C-alpha cells in the first residue's frame, strides 16, 4: 500500500469530525465521496499535516506520518490540489509550476521533464506561461494547481473537490485528465460530483458523519442503491 | 492599459514638477533627493518584512539604532572606518534579528495584529531604554573627513556624501528584486508572502522562510546602522522617527511594493525639503509624512468606494 490510514480520529476544537476512519490507497485511483461536512476534507487535512489527528495512524510508503509538518509531508512525496487551489496569485504560471518541484526531492532533479509532461497535459498553461495566475479563470487556475502538484512527481496525488466552482465542460476536462494520470500515479480524490469522478477512479469510499459507510469498486458504487439514490440522483 | 497610461501621466507630472522645483528652488531637489535616499534605504527592509512575514515591526528603527551603537563602539575602539563596519554590522544584526524573531515574533505570528504591534512596540522600548541605561542619552558622532566633501554649481554649494544613500536605496531595491524573482529561495519567500498555506503544500518550510526574511531585513537595517554613522549623530531615540516614517512610506507604497517605497520616499523627501525652504513652515517639515499618509489613505478610500 502507498497510503494506509487506520482508525483516524480528528476534529476542530471540541468538535469531533472523524470517528475512526480507515482507508488505503495502492497503485490505483481512489475516491472519497460524501455530503458536505462528512469529513472528507478533514481526512485530507490530517494526511497533509494541516490538522493534527486526535488518534489513529497514517502510514505513507511504510513511514508513519501523523502529526508531521505539512512541508515535510509534501517533501515525502504527497502532493495536494486543495479545494481553494492555494496558488500564488501574484506570480506567473511558470513560477507557480517551478515552485511545485523546487522544494521536493522527488521533483527537483526531473523538473524539466515534469514541466514538459504538465504542459503536454494542459496545453493552455503553455499559452499562459508568463501570465500572472491571479488574472486567470477558475478553471485555468485549477489546471495550474493540478500542474503544480504534478511537478513534484508525487507518489500520491490528492485532489480535494477538483470540480468545485467549475463549469460542467471544465469539470469533464479535469476528470479526463485525471483518468489519464491514474496510469502513472496513485490518486486520492474527494468529490461531491460522484457521476463524473466514477469515470476516473478504480475504487471508492463513501463517508458519512465521519465514518466509512461503504467501500467498493467504481463499478460496484455505480450500481449501489445507496449511492444511486443519495449521490447520483436517479 | 488604463493603469499604464495613468502611471505614464503620473511620471510625466512628476518630471515636470521636478523640473519646476529644480529651476525655482534647486536646493529642494538636492536635499529632497538626499533625504529620499536615506528614507528609502531604511524603509525597504520594513517593507520586506511586512510584505512577506506580514508583521509591522515597530522596533525597525531601533534595530538600526542598536546596530549603529554597536558599530560606533567597534569603530571608536579599533579606529575602523564605519564603511568597513557595514558588512560585519549586517551579519551581527542578522543574527540578533533571527534570535529576536525566534524568541518573540515567531510566537505572535498567529496572534491578532494588535498583539503583534504591542510586542514590537515593547521591543522598541526595550532596545531604546536598554541603550539609554547602558550608554546614557548622550549623542555620539564619528567625525569623518570625506563626508564633508561638497560640490559647487554656480552659486549653489551642497554636500555630496548624502547621495550615497540614494545609491544604497537603489541597490537595495534592485538586489531584492533580483533575489525575490530570480532565486529559488527568493521565489519561495515571495510565495510564502502571498500564500503561506500554499507554500507549505509545495514543501516550503514557512517558519524557516519567515526567519530568513526577518534576518535578511535586520541585516539590511544593521548595515544601514553602520552607514548612518557617516551622516548623523546617534542617541537612544534616534530610531523612533525612522520607524514612523518607514511605516508611512510602506503604507503609502502598498504592502510588498518595494519600487513603490522608492517613489513614496522621493515624495516625502521633496515635500520635507519644500517645507524647509520656507521660513515659516520649517517646523512642520517633520510631520509632513502624517499629511501624506492621510492623503494617500483618503485617496484609496475614495477610489475603493468608486470601484
């Protein structure tokens, strides 16, 4: 397993959000689904060291990670595309992409090659290479955020609600790109747009009230009555 | 496009105003630019800290005062010229700045801004009163021959040494621009200033970067402390007015806008020199920065309301 999370507990102040979540990611693409407030982003934040876990373990490539500082998690090989993108708006696309690799041991030595791959995957970024990121549209910024994460040559790419705030045509484009990526990189994606994301994942977990209520393959989730009624709106 | 046109109009107006002032009262232009150089060289490190660490360092001028005292005693004990003390002063102040950052400022970064202001204000008082207790309030000065060099053009005679600060300010601004846009560490600092969480996500050690930037800023102000000895006498309260003026320049320029600090310094320097050129207004020259900062804030408020 690339990532192995066991009995993870976390919250904010006195509010418990995660109640003993266990999940794993191998060389595959895994989805985390659930309604708003289910705890999806908190799982990501705990893995990335943004939120300190109350209990449980997080193991990445055999190393215990719980409570580790965010920059060390990134350097270990986990790249995050956050919900809010968290880009550097006053810097160019070129600088944003460069910073994605510059401080990560896995990315720095192969920065030029990674840049080629990213620009091939998102040709629009080549056109806007010198443009300030803050002046770009939400969809283009999302591509910069994914490109920046890929620059790190991560062992695990985490995407938190990649379709949030995007128009449907861009959402489809983002998931098409993710489907291409899953051949080479392990992916963990949280998403409310279950229909689109089922195209890009191999396996998924349904999280409700801070606990895993369902785990299945993408094909299994697509026909599961609970998923169909609660998330696919059929 | 509209912004470029507006900037071009402002620059053109500035040049016209400078030519008029130069013809009408040339001393205003000369002394104004000399003051502008000094103000900019002192304000730029404060702008760096505010732009990246996002803290208003009210002990900024006091760091310069402490460095000036250390340089003064080193120079008088060894007979060294203050110019030779610039680099050692910068290095020692950087270490001192890093220590102050680690022991105090770092712990207040996530606190409300008022707490940060109180902390740095406390540091300012501690530094100035500490120096006062140790060395008294007596003014100290190093006499140097080369600083009295003057130039005569027609009937006008003026000292040339203060122009050194104009070059120092320019070099500081250009050097920082190169550092922040061309080096990996500089780009990381810029990234941390724009989005600390985003920076941590890409593997940048935010806390270390804050410490590095604070140490760099105190190194620059420490070097300025040694250089300041060539121009003025020093005393424990010498840094306070520079903190206030630096803050007003940084606020006028806008957070993180280092070229803007140069422009604001020229405006302040010329305004002060203009006030001093008229006998009845001389006493008001030292508080003109209050008027300028109020005018800038008012202008921004009106602009913000319109947009």
